[in-house]
C-alpha cells in the first residue's frame, strides 16, 4: 500500500479488533476479502467512498452472485464496526447495494434414497462415518473437523456430541445408536480424549492431525461420484438434507434450529419453503 505507515497501522489494528474472537476459518475468509478490497482501493480506510466499493464489486463479476454477496457482507461488517468504534467518520458501506441471489436451496437437498446410497457406496470406515455424521448431526464441515474424542459422551441409548459452532456458540447434539456404534468402531481402544475424531496423516496449519475442510469437501465430492450423483456435492448438502428430512418426518422446527445451530427460526424456515407440500397451481392442473 502506498499510504503512510501510521495509517496502515491504524487499519491493521482496526481489522485485528474486528476479527478478535472469531474462528480460524472465519478469520481466513474475512481477511481474504478485506485484503482484496484494500489492495484494490489503495487508500486509507477512512477515505473509502461508495464509488470505491462499487468499483471493487465490478472486479468480482467473475465469481457467483452468492460469493459476491458474501464478499460485500464481509466488507460492510468491517466498515460498520469501524464506524461504531469511532475510527471511521461515516459508514459508507451502509449505502452499498447487496446483489440479489437466486434461491437454490431445493436443488441442494438430496433424497433419502440417495443419502442411503451415498453411505453404502463408501467402503472406507472413517469416510463413511464422516458422511453419516455430517447428515445425522447436521454438522458444518468446520465443526466436524474440530471434533475431539473428548467432545463425545455415551448415553443410555446412543450418545451425544458437543459442538463449538459458528459465532463461538456451543450446542449438544444427540446421536442414535447406529451412528454411535460406528463412531466407537472408528475410535478403537487407543484414542485419547484430545485426539481428533477424524484423523489425518498430514499435519494441518494449526499443527494438529485434524482433517481440514478442503479434505472433507474432497471426500464428500468423491463419495457422491461413487454413488452416481452427476453434480458435485459438498458437506453442506448433507446438512441441508438433514434439515429437510427431519422436518418431513415431523421434527419440531425449533428443535431443528437448535440442532443445526441456526441464529434464528427464520433461517430454519427456509427449508419449509424449499420443498412445499402443496401449491395452488396443482388445483388448476
């Protein structure tokens, strides 16, 4: 950056304060978007204008609308934080328009039959248990990666897992006997409470043997291929399927919200609209 070192340090400190306490995955994602913006405008953050933001948005035209929306949301969050802290004179990000995104949730919900085929097609025990847990527990990929054996506890029937989720919130998810038995097969008799549930031979960026998100995404995508699914699926498809299938089977919506760790019931309600049971159009057929 070409502006003064004093201004650079102020911007750096603001970003550090804004990122404080967030998860490593969130920090990496947020930092990437902010670095992209600052490199584009090459000026002190307190001098940023609406035109600067719009100019940066044009550079994002090659990525999907959802990715553009995410990038802008990150920048708006930083600018709002800086304004509320008194570092920025105005919150110029408030004026930036967020691109509209087509709702594609219904396209990312697998059928029960395909989910079962996905499990059956995976011969590797660790990978099969991973797929089952992503679906049964409705976990995010990052939550699955962070699991240690100390986060699991047996119950009279099945067991429970403690999840440190988005926004630093902790939730407990109950698991049925079937998935619990498979987890215990995976554990064996030598794993300690501090060992990762899903072990990787490679040491990750944090110096541990936990799988990273990239590895999990690859495993899920490959499992989808083995099961004969034409489109590339991701761990979040199993989370979407968990929500949709449990609601179909009569699970109370507030319970689905708690299990998935949604911030509000309105987020969970999206699954009710993704696969409606009825439509006035059917009455005209």
